[in-house]
C-alpha cells in the first residue's frame, strides 16, 4: 500500500467525525463507510466537508451499513468512542 493511499485512508476515516447531525461514532461506523468513501467520493479526499456532502448526495448508492450510519441522528452520549 502506498503512503498516499494510507494518508488518504486516514483522512477519509477522519471525515467520519461528521457534522450537520450525522456522525460516525465508533470504529465499526468508520469501517462501514470507508469503502463507500473510496468508491463514491474518493476524488474529494482529503476535503472533509466535500466528502460529507458527496456521501449525503449519494446516500442511495451507499452500502446498507454506511447508509445506516449516514442517516441516523447524532447522539451526544454515543460520541465518547
């Protein structure tokens, strides 16, 4: 794996801290979406906000697991991971 791919993956995982009421709160949530980030929105890495917007626009194309992460409401008590 090239260093650029490793850096891009780390940046993409960081994206999954979310904003606007949608958050990935655990490693499982990040794991659920990393493939979708690369498959559907990789051209926006490392622009966090652009990736979030891309995933929101393509929510119907996301894997079921990532779609669940992207569409559930944010809970502050779950943000401790």
